[in-house]
């Protein structure tokens, strides 16, 4: 086998460039690893989710209501577009489990006695469904089972309708509805304090007086039918049965969280790699340009003996291609590891039982094409030099650049500087393009670093604002139904309670122009001390005696501004339909609520002043307080602030640390690659100049000071650019990754 001369030269040049190949290949590899790892993770999660939804028949519509007779199902089945309907009972109850002193909540979901439901089927990780005749057997959600180190046949107690009942765990499972199981009203999952339990329908019928009735409806639609039309018809049919408002998958909590997580992952997969490829293309351009200048006479010789410009250009493109393809190999291997690690991390939060990490040849091919495109972009402008090079002229060394008294020499204070300082400034100015790109490359490394860390600061700020300025209570008591304000005094008499306030939360639909959103109206005390409303400066904002405030999130969803009037359809009691003037928009961090005074809410609903949620401050042992509360028949749930904060820190820190570590390492690699290659090229291009300085008596340290000063000045000059880029990139990334 005969190897052509250019191929032999290619091997020699690659060996000479080995250190730069490593640094450039590392940057390309990291960019490919982010692209490959995040893209394959996104597609693995999305395809697994879609398969799980299809296989286990995820519902298209969800219809919560108070209580309706079974014969109403026939009316729903007859609607155009309805393919399948299933009625069920859902109820929440206080949970207590042996060896666990904190409060807990169980959401019971009925299934046909001893059988799988037809819609939202249960995937069993272990165990079995409740026996057809059993009244104490349940299937529980997996993370609760793991969080408490439970075993099959273990038991827990639930306070149902004022009566304490024991349940035996016979299975562990998940349904498409509870890929992420979150307690109602909580902004994040809490597997120690919340469990979903599937139980025979007859058990809930007996415990909650629901024989031949249901309070929750699942609907599958025929392909091609308009969801909103069916929702409107269902709401009208079930209106007198206390329907709270049917909604589709787009508002189903678990699906929303998973959808937004996938959206964020897709943004990261397309955004972050661009930084790496930009830097890699820049460094390739610098290296190949320097190589072409070094090979000037060799290129002239090749052209003189008959090599075409295209052939010589291909040679340099091959050098760039080898570098990026080596980086691509590293990137794909690292990307596989990142993808597998991310899938394992996501599985702790999103319980898709059939989710596995996977990739295919298209991911590999796309990575290779992206790498080759980076190589082409990086060397394209350099290759133009080959076409312009005339053999006769190129045989001679290049003429030294003409010195001229430019505007730098006319600046008075510069002429007073020492010769070394003037050399640094001249080099930066007369190589302005390279200085600019070097500065941008270093800037992007810092942008990437801060982009990984700013999430931590954002979450810290969010938690500080929410739990220091908004939620100042020690705990909350959720009631089964709205009661008189006398219950506030009863809570004040409980052991350890020093302060208590009553709130009323009612479900509602808000409409503005052609936009409709499910929301809730929070009726607050005239002067609330335990739960505040704050503005962007964290100052307290006080409610007017009449009128409403709405959260920024709800305002964005509806397209509302201060002064607009919105239509409100309250979904409880007499279901009044009213129009309300928006007095203020509040920067609420974790809700899309409407705020008003409790008294004004009672006027709107034409009821007495009632409460269904009580906030309290307490001292002493929370367990004593909980023991007193769980015996109360109208107490649905008790939540303590400390437990919520602790669980958030335990669950979120993993994600934050993982991404911060990855991006910090990658940012360091970019910074190193840019600085190292810039210094190598500078040394190669100025070897005669630097050697002359040594002959003239400059010390080695002085020579290095000149080179390092150039890098330092570029960095200092680009500090402002860094902060501007960080601000706008973080702002853009935050907007793209914010949850709806």
C-alpha cells in the first residue's frame, strides 16, 4: 500500500500539534458530550413517557366534582368525541405510619374491585392488586414505599371521615397520572409525607357514603376531536353535581411538570453546545492560520509542482477534521455516561417504570456532522489564504509588517509607558481580531460557569423570599370543608399554638378575552401576619377592602394588566359568575392565585365568613400538636413548614450540584483551551521577536510577563462584556426554562 506524500505529512503535522489537538479535541468533545448526552436523555424520556402513556391508557380529560350518580355516565358516553369513560372515587386522608412521627397525607384512588382500571392503569413494580373482597388492601406509590423502607404486608393508618382505619400494602405501583406524585398545594414532591394509594372502590364507597356515586371522572377522546368543546359539554352536564372544572393533560400536574422538564432539557441540549462549538471553531481558525503561515514555503512548493489549491485545502481540512473527530469520539463516550447518569437522576423524581437510556446511529451521525461543520467553519477563512498565495512570492519569507505611526503612537500617555507595555498594547491592537475572539472565548467560559451556578442563587432567593417573607407560619391545617371562624379559636387552644389565622381557598375559572385558566381565590384576613403578599422589592403589600390582586403567573397566562376586568366563575357553593377589577399584579413565586380579603370573598359567594385553611405559629413539640389534630374529624391534612423546607433541600440539591459540577468543569476546559492555544500561537508566531528580546538582555520572566500581560489585559477589558453576556444569557435561559 502506497501512502501519498500529503498523508505522510499529515501524520507528521498531527504529531507536532499533539498538545493543541488535545486541548481543541477536549473542547469539541465536551460540546458533543453535552449535545449527545442531553439530546439522548431528552429523547429517551420523551419516548418512554409516550410509550407509558399509550400502554397504560393515560386519560385525556380529568373531571373532579363533588358527587354524581353513576347513571350520569351514560350522558357523558353519548357526547361526540368521547371514546371511553371511567368513574372513580378520590379522597384524601390523614396518614400515620409506625415509626414515623411527622404528619402525612394519603390520596386514595379507587379501582374496580380486584381489577385494573381501564384508564390510567397501574404498573405494578411488585406485589399484586387488592383482592376483590378485601377492604384493607392497597397498592402504594413506589417512592413512599422506598422512603420509609417498607415491605409488602406492612401497614399504615388513615383517618377517613373521622374514623381511623388500617391498610395493608399488597402492591407497589405507578400510573401515568402519578409519574411525579405531589401533595395538592405543594410546589415540590415530598415522598416521606405523601402517598398515593389505590384501593377497591367498595372501600371508598362505604367510608365516604358514595354508593353508586363517583366524584372523579376520566375521559378518553376519539382522535381529532376538539378538547375544549368536550370539556364545555361535560361541565354543563355535571354542573349541578359540583363539577370543579374539567381539564386536559395540559393542566394535569404530573404531566405539566414532566412536560416542562423536557422543555428545559431541550433548551439546554440546543443552547449550551453552541458555546463549545463557537470556541472550538475560533481556536481551529487560529491554529490552522498559524500552520498555513508556517507552511508558507511548503505550500508554494506544492503549488509549483502541480498540486491544486483544492487538494492543499483538503489537507488542512483533514487536520481540522481529525482533531474534531477525535473530540467527537471522546464526546460520544462522555455523552453516554452523562445520559445514563441523568436518566438515573431523573428516575428519582419522575417514575416512568419503562424508562431506559437509549441512543441510535442518528445521534452518532448528527454528532459527527456537527463536529465536521465546526471544523469547516473554523478553517474556512484560513483556507482562503492558500488560494491567494502565489508560488513565486511564497517561496520567500513574508515581508515584515510595515511600521507606521498610527493613532496609538499619537496618544501622549502611551509614549510615556515602558517599552514592554507599549509592545503589549501594540500586539493587542494590531491583532485586534484575534484579541477580540480570545476575549469572547474567555468570556463564554465564565458565562457557562455562572449559568451553572445562577440556578443555585435563584433557588436560594426563591426559598428565602417564599419562606421568610411570604410563608411565615410554622404550619398549616387543611380542613375537609369550610367552617366558621370559631375554628380559629379552637386551634389557638391547642398545645403550643401561639398564633392562628384563617383563610378560605375556593376553586375558580378566570377568563379574559379568549383565554381561560383554572385558578383559585385566596380569601385572607384583612391584615395577615402569617402569610404575606410582597412586591418585587420584598415589601409587604396590603389588600384593599374590595377588589382583587392576581399573581404575575396568572396575569401572564391570561394576558392581563392592571386596570383590566376579568370574568370569574367560582366553582363552589352557588357558583357565582362575576366580573372583577384587577387592582394589582403580584410577583408571586409559586402560585397562579387570585388574592382578596376573606370578608370580600364571602360577599362574592353570598355566604358567612368561613375558613378551610388555618395557619399557625407554635412552640414546643410538633408531635404533641399533631397528635391533638389528627383526632379532629374535619382535619384533612397538617403540614409543617420545616418539613417542607427540609424535603426541598434534600430533593433539589442533587440536581443543582450535578449540573453545577458539569458546567464548572466544562467552563474550566474552555478557559484553559482558549488561553493555552492563544499562548502557543503567540509563542510560535513571535519566536524571532522573543528570541531577539533575550539577546538584548530581557530576562525569561520579563518575556513571559509580556505574554501573560496580553492575556490579562484581554480578560480585564472583557470583564464588562462578561457581565453583559452573563446577564442576558441567564435572563434568556431563565425565560426559556421557566415553567408555565
